[in-house]
């Protein structure tokens, strides 16, 4: 991959790094998120935009931050439930 390419989401040193889309096109800035609350806040505050990016960001919560019990609950309500749960938790 070209080092100068924009990477809207990536993992770096245990943190989810999200392109802060609120600051485009004037500035390319990234949020370094360590906890699930930060992901939910980024989605709520529209730092992450577009269904694919929101889905990947919300999925990062499921895959990295929540307990097995919560995973089982969310799996029971489907993918839409993941997005709703993420926003409500914020």
C-alpha cells in the first residue's frame, strides 16, 4: 500500500485509528481510540461517516472490547442491533 494513501480505519499499537471526517477536506486528522466508549462517541459525533465505515467501527467494538455475554446478546439481535447498541451505549 502507498504510504501516502488515506486510511480511514486501521489498528495501530492496540488502538483503533479513525479518520476524523469532520475535519475533511481542510485537514487529515485521526482519532486514536483505546476504548469502546471512544468508538461510540466517534460514531455519534459523526467523526465516522458512511455505512461501511460505521459498520467496521461498530464491529471493532464487538470484536475487541465487549464481553462474551454481550457478544451472545448482540448476535441474537442481528447486525442492526450492533449499531443501535453502539449509539445507545454512548
